[in-house]
């Protein structure tokens, strides 16, 4: 990933509304070639809409988008020739077998008979579908269907791949499998644009993350940069009784108490020095701690902090 | 690859897909010919004797029934073609709801190929259905007087009509919000032969209905097929049938293309 190399995806002021409802508001994105970009957001944030615009399915109302060097509005065919798309819901022909689905894709990419067959068998093998290849796709499990879907996307060796919530609804094992395929693809030099509702997924896979909330890109950066956006982690203390909680809460200004759970949440950056300081203050207050856990800031905190802020921004003045 | 060659290659790939689906799911084809066959049996055995006497073709009883069989087969064949088109609307709608159309749209394939694959596949399916229904009619004693040229003409006309119905049904499949409404939207096509000359001559109908029956496209289509199969003069019905088919094909095609190419999500 070099600064000079042309970015794989660039959008400027991308906007889309359905009637009055603005679902994508002034989005500027820049995805370097060969990197993984994760668009992170809850249901209805506008992730699929973004993927649809970038993959030429839907026209934007305003703004421009360039994918693999081609304008999606003016030269959609050139964009289509460069991309592969795996939609949010698996799109395979249920009546055909796994192999037939892949052959169909090979033929549509004009790979030719011999080359097509070779590529189909190669992908069946790579996605662990060789044994199930002769069975109708209708009989596949969720994970297998997803793998077939991914294999179909890869037939044409796309340079830019869109994965819309590739692991939603998958069991943890299938999820890890998809992650492994994504990492393999990246090693092969392709650019990946994925969307997810899972913070750990973005953290695991992405070079850069964009946080999308209600059509607005509320934050953007590397996972580490995003984590730095929130004040820091915290230490969680649990007490045997209300007296302990009371004493500790008085000694530790700025902490948040939960009387029900008899617990206290103390802001801390997780360093050893800050922990030592904390313990010293607890000792001085003679507060009996039953249980202590350290929480590093994760994307969950980022997400909550950012979306809370955007929610309060939108809220009408009380 | 030139645009034309690409469109032809991709269309034939899509056609192969649809034929393969037909082989994999033969019950769909059987279901589509089932209804016309039921109507054929019903009309010939239950109403045939009376209706045969009514259309004044031969006496009553068995003679009337055989005469009515000769009269009703073209209408039943049109019904077969319409039922197959109905099946296409369902298939297209399934492709939409299962995300396959979206997948095809993001691929560098000729835009029209997805639709032509469905259309040509369905014309093949219609003709298979027509052959099956004709086979049943022959078993029942249907003996059309047509020579080779008449058969050729009837087959060609039925294929053209199937082509027209299918383009219309593809558009209906694309416009339908879900599979269920896709299966209902083209339903009137299946029943239009009743409101034409399919089952009784139009002059036996009440005035308003007779006017509609004489001017709706199915009547010349049925008359054209009937003339070609029975070896009687086709008259203006033939050209009217071809004209209607070309018009419906063109409108169905333009509508389907427009729906397919829209990028509103
Ligand atoms: N075709 C459409 N017509 C009307 N509203 C739509 C359409 N597609 C999406 N939306 C709305 O746009 C918003 C964003 O949807 P989407 O991009 O699918 O979100 P996500 O993928 O992040 O869940 C949602 O509120 C959704 O209801
Ligand atoms: Mg979505």
C-alpha cells in the first residue's frame, strides 16, 4: 500500500435519499488499492445502499464515485468488469448444483470451456465444496451457501471485492472461515470493501474503518485511531457489600456506580502505574474489593461514544 | 467481443441455465400443462356433447363431442402458452427476490441476456407444453386436417404468441413486489381465451362481451391457430394475430428493459 498508488475507491459528496428519507448524506470515502476497508454501522445505517451505489446497482442522487479508476455513473460496464460483489443475502441458484452455479459464472465471464472448468474445480477445492459440488445449492447449510456465494464472486478474479455483511447469521466457525478467506484474498493483492455490524470483525480485518450512523460517516480511521477517539478504557470493581461500594465511590471521583450490581466503573488507561495508584487509593479508603477487571477501549466504546454523540446532536432541544 | 456477439453468447449461457432448471424441476412444467389438460377434459367430456351441438358442428352425443374437441383445442393451446408465461413471471420474480438479478446486474454481461435467457427458455417450455397437450388431444380423438405447412404455420404462430406473452410476463415478474403477486399478475392471460372465441363462438355471447371478445388479441390468435390446424382459410385473423404478437412483444420488451435497467434500488 503506497501513497502513490491510485486508490481503488473514491467517493466525493455521495448522497442518496428515498423520498424524504436521506439514507446516505455527503459521504467521502477513500480506499487505497490492496487494503481492506470496513464500513461499520447498525441496521439501517446505509451500508447496503453504499455498496449498491459503488457496485452500479443504484444511482446516487449527488456526488461522484470512482471504482478501480472508473466512474460508476458514466462507465458502469468498466466498473462491473473490475469488481466482484457478494450481497448481504446469498444469491445463488437454488435449483442448480454448486458446480453448475460456478460454471454459470465462468461462462458469464467468458473464461472458455477448459479454463472455466479448471477455475471452477479450483474454487470448489479452495472453498471446501468439492464433495458437495454435485448437490443442489438448496441443500447447502448457511455457511456452505456463503462459501459458494464467495466462490461465485471470485470466478472473474475481480480487483475490487464488495462483501455486504459477509458473516451476518453465520456460526462462529463459519465466521472465522470467512475471515480466513478475506485475509487470503488481501494477500493476493485485491482491495476489499466490506460492511459489518460487528466491531470485532472490523477490528480483525480492516486497515481502515468508517463508522456509518444514519447515513452519515461519523468517524473514519484505522481501528487504533478510532480507539484513541474515546477517552480510554476503564477498570471495573465489584464489591461484597454496599459499604465497600460506598467507601470506594467516595474515594474515587469521576467513577460511575451501579448500586444494583454493587460495582464501580473507574476510568483508567490500563497502564500499570494507574492500576497501582488505584489500588493504593482503595487501600486508603479501606474498601474491600471482591473482583477487579481491566477493560481496554474497543470499537464497542468507539461506536457507542460516536453514535451517542450523533444521536444527541439530532435530538431537538429539550 | 462485439456487443452483438456478447449479447448472443451471454443469452445462450442464460438459456442453458433456464433449460437446466427445467430439467431439474420438471414438476413446474407438469404443473403448467396440468391446468390446460384438466380444462380440455372438462370441456370435452362434461360440456362437449352439448356445446358441440350448440356450435352446430355435427349431431349430438359422441359426434358433437368430437366436433367440439376440434373446436376447443386451439383455445386450450393458447391457455397452455399463457400458463407457461405465467410460470416465467414467477421464475423472474424468484430471481429478483433471491438476489440473482442483482448479482447479474453487477457483472460485466450483456444487459439483455438475463431477460432473453428467460424468454427463449420459456418459448421452449411453452412448445413442450403445447406438444404434451396436443398429445392428450390426439389420444382423445383430435384429428386436425392440417398438412405439413399448416402444422409448421401453427407451430410458428404459437411460438410467436409465446414469445409475446413471455416478454409481457417477464416485465410483470420484474414489476411484482413478491413471488406471490408475480404469480397472480399474469393470471388474466390464462383466462382471456374464455372471453374470446376459445370455447364458444363470439356471436353466442351477450352484446358487450361479444364486442370485447371480437376485439381482444386472443380471438384472432385462436382463430389463426384454428384455421392453420383445421386446414380452413385463416383470413385476416392470421395477420391480426401476428400483428398483436409483434405489438405485445415490443411493449413487453420495452417495459421489461426499462424495469431491468432502472437504478433506483
Ligand atoms: N429501495 C428503498 N426504498 C426506500 N427506502 C430504502 C430503500 N432501500 C433502503 N432504504 C432505507 O434506507 C436506509 C438504509 O438502508 P440500508 O442501506 O439497507 O442499510 P444497512 O445496509 O446499513 O442496514 C434504511 O432506513 C432503509 O429502510
Ligand atoms: Mg444492509
